C-alpha cells in the first residue's frame, strides 16, 4: 500500500469522498465495516492490465438482523508495485445507503 493511498467513495454514501493516506484508509475501513454485522467480502475475479486491476466481488452483511448482498467492483491503481488508489463501485448505492 502506497503511503499516500487514495480511496474515492461515492459521494452519496455517508463515508463518501476522497480519503487520502494510510490512516484515512484504516479509519474508512473501520467506519464501513462497523456499519454492519457479519461482514464478508467474497472476491470472484481479478482483471488487470498494466498498473490497473479490477476486482469483482460480492459484499455480504447484516443490518438489524436482515442480511443483504451486493455486487461490487473496485478499481485498484498501482504505482511502483504499491496500491495507489482504490475506487469502489457498488451495484446499488441507494440500497447500500439504506442498509447503513
């Protein structure tokens, strides 16, 4: 992970916007994953070319006893072999927002 990693989340989400640096990354992960219970991300496929990798996955979680699943894709951009930027794309940001 690059020391100045950037994560760009959809602005429509409570944790939306640009998060820069390792501390911001770990704070974001804590915020996102503490929003739900029994969180699991199943990675299905990685597609890459040059310094860009697209990761296809399914997010599984539970909120107020109700389970939900959602397809996600993340674009990982590398610099000198380190992850420099992550941009997640959620299948339905409105449904994700409602689950938080």
